[in-house]
C-alpha cells in the first residue's frame, strides 16, 4: 500500500478515535500492527492535529478566557480565570508526571494484546463508573463546576492513559471528572477536551525538540506526517461535533460495549504475545 495512503488512513483513525472514549493510541497501535509502525513523533503529532479541531470548535470559549486574563471587567471574568487556573493545574500535573515517567524509562507496550486487555477492562470500568456517576447525579443534582480535586485527578488520569495504551485519554479524564464531583457529562467532557489542548501540543513540541537535539528530524517523513495531520484535524472536527450532540441525550454505554467487543475479538483472534 502506498505510504501516503497509509498515512491518510492512520490520520482518519486518529481523528475519529482521539475524542471518543475508545482509545486513539490503542487503535493506532492495532492499525500499525498490520500497516507498519510509525515514529513517536508521527503518532503524537497527528494527535496534535486532532487537538487543533478542538481549538476551532472551542474558539469562542478560548477567546473569552483570553479576554478574562486582560480585562477583569469582562462578563464572567472571574469564572473564566478560575477555569484557566484549573486547566493550568491539570496540565502541570500531567507535564511533571509525564516527564517523571520518561525519566524512569517506562515505555508503551508495542503489542496488541495489552491494548486488548486495556480495552476490555476500560469498557467494564466505564459501565460501572457511569452507573455510579448517574446515581450521584440523581442524589446531588447536576454539578457543572470543576473543582480543584477534579483538576488534579484529570491531570493524573492523563498520565495513566499515556502509560497504558487502550485506556483512552478522553475516557479516563471524563470519567474521573464524573466520579470526582462534576456530574454533568457536558461539563466533564468540555474540561477533558480543553485540557487536552496544551497537553498534546506540549507533547508534540517535546518530541520535536528531542529529535532536533539528536539530529533526527531529517529522518521523519514530513509529507506523510502532514497528510496524516490534516486528515486527523478534519475527521476530529466532525467526530467532536457529533459527540457533543450525542452526549446531550445519550450515555457512554455504547462506547463501553464497543470496547468490550473489540478487546475480546482481539484476544480471541490474535495469537498469544502479539
């Protein structure tokens, strides 16, 4: 298969799966099992392409947050500054923890079997977590506020999702927020998406600097990366728009069922150790 076509397919897979709670990293590893492995920069950069879609979708919210930093008289400025502070805390927790993970030399498993188990276990966890979150919502009402505890836990959840492919960054952060006090699916999802913006852009920049220091940038297929980046951005834009409408009237149970079925199919189909 032509290399650019493979890059296009991987970009589309990334764009569709980055924000749905089904694990983009897990799906990319599964796809690369058959299509051929890609560099860490490629995988992280196309995630940044998907994050670009969120920047476009939340551009009004982001501009309001920017105005609140410089104009204290702006409408809802105090709430916007509080949200910014919590996003910064969540990002810093992830950044410090992520660097520590790098220093310790923990690497993502490169076989499909651990991803399959993560999909299955994550699917079970999602069903249980959503039931608990729904029970709490019935008893305490819909809570849209993001607490400092939620911000810290979301930062930690991003680290866990980064270490274990198949976990899903969006699933981990959304459900941690739901369980920690933000019972509104829309509010939890929005915070998870917003904190992903600095997280993924910083990860891409970190990989670029690391490659530049070692003189490895010339070895990257920039044309294929650009194709995948654009494909991820376009498909993620469509996927996020759809998801934001979907969660207004639906739970995440369908995604949990998909994770379970895919994970079990992989475990039954693939030979041990693959």
